[in-house]
């Protein structure tokens, strides 16, 4: 079935409403609610949420081809306002949602399953698993089996984080950016795996941006480079990092220092171009 912005928006709004309801009622989702939560796709590519939609007359600022989306965005804003403790929390929800437009593209289960299966076949024992950019949890799902590891996952988007908590109540879900992880957790994870964000977005992490290590300073200026170095810091001896990212990490001449830093303390097992 072809991708439909209208259907994705409708599903997203429904999933967010369910997540708030479950949180308020302090209960887990039933089967039908979980199915809706699992179809949540985030707002990656849905630039219409950047448009004003507070009042009916705001539709005049929208391009005609997206007029059919106005009611969903308007309903979402109204719902968030009604379910926020104050104006600041509402604005935080909206800003978090808008920031995700450029980076929230979730992993097809077939891809995360393939990575999980490859590690299982290799015989690696996974007791502590870290997902630094979890989205709706496809990597968590792929690495959850009868020998379920202790899972820690980060999701910076406030709304997606709420949904993730409902889908994986037994995991340690942290609704925060990966940069907030404690230094005490370095050298403690067997596997760090994710479809990480990429782009020339800087990350505010004083341990990197103020480091005397010039490579760490460089990494803090591009989020994908940051995730590679920060993620590798969290691995135990013999642990494995498995990331999906853009070609820039391996191809860009500017990233030579990043690649050299990774290879100083790690061994490349495999690199696959998709």
C-alpha cells in the first residue's frame, strides 16, 4: 500500500491519545490499543505539523494540497493543550514534535530483525542491551526473545517516548537524549544497536564539546559521528556496536579522524551498504 500522509497523521493522533489515556489510567494497553500504538510512525517528513493550526482560519496559510491534513494537526494541537499541565508543557510537546520532522524515520522490522539474527547466530551472549535512539522500539522488539536481556532505551521525542513506554513496560525507557546517559554506564553494554539520527546537527554534551580530544569535539558537531563515539564508549570489552546510518560516516573525507578514532580501540566486523 502506498504511503499516505493522511492515514499516517490519523494513526499518529490516535496513538498519542491512547498513550495519554493509558498513562492517566495507569494501565497497560489491550490488544486493539497496542495495535494502534504499534502503527505510530512519528512525524518524520510530515512538514505540515510545522504549519499554524491553532484556529480554523489558519488553514489559509496552508498549501491547498495539504488542506485535508489540517483537521488532524488541529485536533492534535487541541488535544495536547487540553492534556498539558500548563502552557510550557504544551510548548515542549509541540517543539519536540517539530524537531522530529527531520530525523524521525523508523526502521523496517525486517532490517532490525536481520541485525538481531546475525548477532544471535554469532553466539554473542546479550545480557545488557542499549538502544540510544529507540523510536517506537523495533530494535527492542528484534532483540527481545526467551532470553530477554536487560534493555535500556533512549527516545528524545516526548510523544514518541510516551508510546514507547506503553509498548515496552518491562524495559528501562528513558525519555531523554542519548547525551544524558551517565558516564557510570561506560563499558557496561554487550550490544549497542540502533538506526541513529544523522545530519549536521550538533549535540550538547560537555564531555565531548569541551573535551581536550579534538576528535570528540568534531563528533559533537554532527549527530551521527557523536552517536558512534558515544555508543562505543558504552560497550564492554568484546561488545558489539551495530548502527544504521548515512554513508557519510564511512565516505566523507572530513570524517577521517572519526574513523581513525573508532579503529584505534575497535575491530570492524562488517560494513554493509543498503
